[in-house]
C-alpha cells in the first residue's frame, strides 16, 4: 500500500493560516496561503500532506459544527478544492483529520437539542440525561469527551450518526479527492465502528488509508486487517526525545526491539505505525531537546526506524514551541516556509528512506547499543541497511561484524569501508546500504 512507503508532512491549517482562535463567522480565504507551501513540502521529501481539521468548528477544529462546511476562517469549498488540487497536481497525496468521537457545542444537531430538549429528533445522537443539568445550564446533562464538556460525545451506536458521518466522508472524497484520514482519538472508537469505517472507505477508494490517533496500550486493539491501517506511535515518540536528553539510547533501542524485533513475541512486526518527533499536541522537538546538536540524530532515527515518518510544519527548520505557552505556540501562524541546513538534511533522509525497500519494509535488529550510540539493522528482500547514530560530542568507533567489506551511505552517497572498525563522527547519522 502507498502509505507503507509514505513520508508525511503535517499541517494544522487554522494555525499556519493565522485564523482567529474563536470562530468569528467572518469569511476569509486564508487557506490559499498553503499554495505557497507546495514546492517547499515537495522539497522536504514528503509525498503526503496530513491536514488537521478544516471543517466548521467553534474554536480549534476538534469542536465540529458541521462536517460538510469548510471553516469560514479558512475559506470556501472552492478554496480547499484549489489547495487539494495543487497538492495532487504536484504528486502529493492528501489526508484529512476525521473527528468522529465528539463535536462542538455549536454542532447543528446539538443546537437543536438545546432548543427542543426531548422533542428534538436528534436527542439520541448524544449521551443525554434530561434529569440532570450541564455546567452550561442547558437543562440536561450530556457526556463530554474525557470531561471536556465543550466537546460533546456522539452516540456512535446510533446508525443515523454513523450514516451522517459516512455521508460526509463520501462528500470529502467526491469534492476534494482525499486519500485517507487521521482518526482523532481513535482509542475512543469501538472496534465495530472502525470495521464499519474501514469497509465503507475501502469501497470508496481501494487504497484509502485510515491512520488512528492512539496513545498507550496494545495498538493491535485498533489496528489490523479490518480496522486502522496504522496508528500513531506515541510509545516511541517519548523514547525518541528522552533517549537523547538522558543520554540513554537503550530506551529507544529496547522500545524498537519490543515493537519490531526478530523474536516471535514482538508486537507490531510488519505493521507501519506513524512515527513523529512532534505534532500539534506536543512540544516542538527543538524546544524539548536539551542539546540542539541532537536534532539531526533524532531525525536520523525517525527516518531509519520501522514505520512511516512524519514531519510537523516548521520543525524542519528547527522552529520552537513550548506547550506551557498554550496550543497557539504549538500551532503558529507562518506566512512563508523557511529553509535551513536541517531542512536539507531531512530531505536527504526522506530520499534515502523512500529509495530503500529495507527502510520501508525491513525488520529490526539491534547490532550495537550503548548509552550514546545505536546501530540497528533493517533488512528486506535481499537488501540490508545499517542505521548508525552517534549522539556523543566525540567520535566513536564501532567494532562489529558487518558481514561485508563496504557499504554506500544512503544519506551522503559516500562509500564506507568497514575494515578496522567504523568511525562515527560526533552527532552523526549514517544509513549504510550493504554491498552484496
């Protein structure tokens, strides 16, 4: 499937395009700003753009008002069509954010319940008790997502709700030709719902991808042949940054071996989880790393480990953002893309990743693992690549049996000789493709 070889570029449109934090109802063509990013996205090596919410909402996009109406703060249906058309025309795929577990208080069906109470035909679309009251004094109690009552939980056991959502997804494919969905809080969606969704979207497009947001636990609960194709790999997200901050690469090495190693008991062998260093919900990697010299090694592991790598807009040039400063600091207004040495380095990693069957499909085996260095093997279909990372500020010479005398570094294109040990410069990344 195309997703298995993808490199994702994630954009939070309400942030990048400078939309007001609350829906002011004033139409603006802000989303057309993304047209200025198309060439830059391609230059990073990404081939797929993942948009966070673009449809009508109260504030941040995850409080939906209408699944069919483009948020007026971003623009019109025609504006979004122009953006998606430009991305597709540049050879990029497009994924939308599907927020199906809950809606905002401004959602049209919930507004009807507020007005008509038990006489509303939509009262069974939600989890409501007319014998109680809400903190907003609606005259009834309702279930909110994880206690957040601005996010009204939908009753996904109601076939009418599911039909309404699926009709919206069909319209997204017809109007914008999207190639897949990120499923917000997929860990809240039942396996039965996910199976219905997988069957429905597969009939719309045979290669339509469902990638679910999951945090902890066994990802196989939401991912499999008839549910999500992929999920977010939050377990390794934590290991990716904390391994460098604590100078303990055993953490990420053991996590990757647990998930993808050669043993029969490993959890996700052959699966393509979505990997990331940051996104719209967490601190920017440039802000969370104690040593900025670790940016390159961190991206080196990201693009070398099993799964699908994702880059969050702006982080490719080292943009900072701390969660303590609020969501807006993580989802900034950016007029134009920038470039840096880090951007060019990420582009080389992306090209190496996409050129290698081993990096896209190979298994995982630790070869050298110390507190400050990690070398792991990715092998598939007769191709072997050794991903070598030195997180130390001094050179390191690794002694191990490479099984061959020379290799080509997919990142630099240079020939590497294994005779007498393999020297890794400070803060270095190498993808050694083994000569047969």
